[in-house]
C-alpha cells in the first residue's frame, strides 16, 4: 500500500510517500511545497492545491494521511494552517483518495510511545522506522512522513490508537 503523508501549512506543506508491505515500510520520497510570502493567500493556496493534486496523480497513493489541527497558541497560525488543510482535503476528495487524520499528539504517541515527545524524538523515530541514514529535512517533510508511519503502525496494531 502506498501512503502519502501531508503536514499542511501556508508557507510550506510537507509531504512524504511510503510503501507499506506487511510490517515493512520503505520511503519513496519526501519534500515540501513552498509558496512565496509575497504572494496573496489565494495564490499560495492555489499553488498548494495544484501541487497536491499533481502529486496524487503522479504517486497514485492508496490513501492520504493529513495532520489534524489539535491546539494552537497563535490564532493567526491556526487560521492559515486551516486554510491549507482545506485545500489539501479538497484535492484528495476530488481525486477520490481516502483520507485519514491524526492529531500531532496521536502521531507522537504512536511513533515514540509518548504523546508529548519533542520534535527531535519524533524525527529520530522517523529515521529509525524508515532505516534512513539522516533525519529527513526540512522538518515539515519529516512531520509528513511521521503521519504516514503513524497510519502504517496503527493499521498493524489497532491497540496503538490509545
């Protein structure tokens, strides 16, 4: 099964693609969709929508895992991330790809065993689970891969849901 993980954002939307076969995972690719801050929100969101749509067409994932908003201290950040999530969800829906969502707390709990794990701990887990020599960069790509890994692990072990 091919899983596309997405960490939405306005300036940068991380993505990661893994192949899940039985208990094994293999990274197929990762990176970020970046939008210039000088552009209007509408233009940036259109770019994100178009790039996610192209990625789905190119990669043909069986499903998409997207980070769900859980809690933000900064209201401005939550608004822009929500807008990005919206265009990603729309692109997935229009391409008829199944969508799964996990909060950052759920991803951390699943990958590290601790829901309040630090970003570095999650990144080390991504590196370990995928057998990589280095932590994927930028952070948004590592977060997207973490979402994909989270779904893989939860599919194998439904008890990890709590």
